């Protein structure tokens, strides 16, 4: 199990200023989940498996992690959904705020997005590649996309709810979308060797952006994000048992169904292995604090 004491991280630029304290979650408190699946039916950008993804994910977290119906909000663009159940920009923002509202230590919050992702120009200098990652609501043509900075502000730093996630509160996010590597703007990205990708090959503005991200986007909470691919890659759907599904959602559930007792490193390796033979996308794991990749993944 994760350690229950406060941990400390001191960024290189802050050696004389103190550091960021954080706490792993025991995930034995309240549970809440926001599941968003958008097929964009009737548009030129239609997808096939996103609605299926969130239905399967709901069953999965209920069976494996004891989430109840009342703990889960689902937003899909199925025709029978009421207006407040549609994945519009306004409803997604509301859902994110609901998810983190009144969060406490050891709560386990779960966010899953399956749909279109993209990029837009980075305006605040915290992206090493010069682009922010975005997700597309069903009404993106009229209402616009949702940028990673905004998702981080709502679900991690608490700018919009007015209260950041507390130490020891877990937020597990899964992005099954294109260009989603850093979709939640978490500063620590891990390799399959269990090491932080430290940006040693980055120069100038890119390295400064990485350091700015670690300075501004760290959190005392326990925030983990699983993404379908690198920021520069696209993610695909596939067919499993005659049903369309996103490959990241499928691989996450497949790996944990086969072996529920995996460390973070084992799970990242397992998910990538499931995709490696057929797909070029490389799923990513990022976090709001430095991690011990050998501890058990829990939700």
C-alpha cells in the first residue's frame, strides 16, 4: 500500500526555498466518478467506440473498485440522454466541478474522457512543445474546446471551485483521445523503466517550460493521469468482441482484469505491451508529484 505520511519534493530551482509536500491516497474514503463518452454522431468527425468505453468503464469500476450508481455521473451524446446528461462544454465543466467539490483526504475521484482530442497554441509558457492539449465537447463548434490548463485549474489546483484538492485525495484520470499525453497538465511523466522523463534533451524555452510546469502544476494531492498516447500522437478505436472501443480504455481494463495487483510501473508496461504489436501510439503516465513506481496501483 502507499505510505500514509506526508512526502516532500524540492524542485531544483527551489533548493533554498523549501519544497512541495504531498501525500499518497489510501483510496478508502468517498468515491465519485465522471465518465464522458462522445461519438459526435451526425458530424463529419464521428467516432464509434466512445459511448461504449464509458459504459464498460462504469461496469469495471463498480466491479473492481466498489463505485455505486450514485457515485457516477455519465455524459454521453446518445439520443435518449436528457440535456443535462449531454457532454456539452457547460455540462463537462459542471461535471468536473462536481467531481472535486468537497473532496477530502483519501477520497478516490475518477475521471474518464473518451472522444476527440487536439492541440492549440500554448499561451502561458508551460508546455515544452509549445502547444496546449485540448478535449472537444459535443458542441465544440459553437462553444469551443476545453484546454488542459482549464482542466487542471478545475480538477487539481481548484482555481474555479475555490479549493485545491487536499493532500491524500486521489484523482485518477484516463484520457482516451488524440494528443492526450499531458492532457491534465501534470508535470511528472514516467517511462516504463519507472523513471521521470526529465527533459534532458530539451533546450532553451522547452526546458524552461518544463521547469515552469513543475513549479506551478505540482499538487499536495495524489493526482494520476493515464493517457492514450504522446502529445504528438493520435489514438485509435478498435473492435473487441464485435464492439467498437478505444484501445486505451480497452487496454486499461484488460490489464487490470487479468492482474488487479500491479504496481504503477507494471501497469504501464502491461498497457503498452497490449498495444505494441498492432498500434503505434504509446500510452503515457503522468502525476502531480514524484512517484514510487513500485507501489501498488489502487483506485
